[in-house]
C-alpha cells in the first residue's frame, strides 16, 4: 500500500478528468464493442455513469478547488453537445471550471466546429488526437489526420485565432513530431497529456522516452501533465513511478508541470486518495511554492481559471 503523507491538505487543481452520462449521451467506446487495445486492458468498470457526485465521492478527502474536463470521446457528431452539457453541469454543480473540447483539425468542418466550441465561456483548449503508430517500431503515419497532414496543420492554425490551447495526447515515440508542430506554432500553448505515456519501463524504453521528452521540452510553449502513469499489466506503486515523475519535472522544470488525475480512467489502477498521497510522497523535497505550482498554480495559469480564492463557483458549490 502506498504510504499516506501526513500533512495539511493541499489545494488541488485537477487538470484532467472526465465525466459521462451513458443514459443521456453516446460514448461509442463505453457503449459499443470493447476496444481490445485499450492501454490499461480490461476497462469494464468504466462502462457506467461518472458524474459530478461520483467525482466528489472519489475526491472527498482532498481540497480540489477547480477542475479541467477533457473531452471524453463522446460521439463525434455531437462534439459541441458535450460542451453544452458540461456547461449545464457547471451551472448545477460548480464543476468543471474549464473545458478542453474536441474538434478534428483535418475535417472539412474544422473551422465551423472550432468556432462553435470557442464560443462557450469555459472552453480553454481543444484535444484532437492525431493518427499515431501503435508501437515505436511501426511506420509513423504521414497521411490524413497525422501531424504531417497539411489539412491537419491548417486546422491547427485556428487555435491561435481563437485563443485556444492544444492538449497533446500521443505516445512518446511521436514527441519529436509534436515538437516540430510546437516549433511551427510558438504562440499556441500546448500541454502534453499523461507524461507522454512511458509504457516501456525497460532501461532502453525509459532512455528513449527521456530523449523524446527532452526534444519536446526544448519548445517553451509546451507544458506537461504528470498524470496517468498506470500500466496495462502492473500495479501503480511509488517505486515504479517515482523515476518517471522526477525525470519529467527535471526535463520540463517545475513551472511547466501540473498535477492531473485522469479520473475515472486512472481508478482502474489507483484510487484518488492513494494517487494524491503518492505524488506528495514522491515530491516531498519540493518547497511549498514548488508544490503549490505543481498541484495548483500552473494549471490555473495554463487554463486561465480565475483564482478560486476569489468568489467564484468552486468545487463543492451548487447553484
């Protein structure tokens, strides 16, 4: 069992979580055939509603002062519908406090969908997953929907026009390509999801991951979420993940790193209480200011969330 850190509760901003209502909305990956290639293996436990009350039950031991909802692969013909639904949840429950919506950059209607998403007041960014290779040694896609696709890049330019960031979700073997995108668009804030998925924990795999992370970190507009360190066939332990966390912070610097839970997906490997306590244990030598940056301040700044110390609808509030 991971040790519990005996300290005053930190103020947390959860920079990455999901919500879904399977009775009211369509989520093909949760309601249709199971995806056998899902990165954590069997995800049957996720195939049920996960709403603000469920999130609060998972997080009740911690001072979560604001949250960021990242698109949950709702049916792609209802991308803006997900954003509208999240705004209704915010009005009722006080969360989420920022939204990362979805739009396909390479689609013919990219400009229309991005404009519609940007019109919603909580939308701060877009997650649009590029086409990727399944393994490091597989050929890297260069066609439609890849980071080399001229139409994809044309759609990407619209983020700056609308003042939106990009949530980058690719495995580490695509980080060099992502670094080139970041170089081409230096005014677009980018945040890497899940520390680039360091799935191969062999010495060689970690060396390749670190090299890729160093390439991406050379672009100053790129930040990183230290999140979803779960592995398909292994338990979540401090011993297994300490090095990945510490290396990520060393490569990017504490001011470009932020805490994120990826709940409820991460719950397949670790509960919220154990996750927060483990991260605190790993980062116990940081100064109070550095801990506040990692767990709260950096996410507020990146996602432009008003400081929860001000009178806004905070997590736990209702209206």
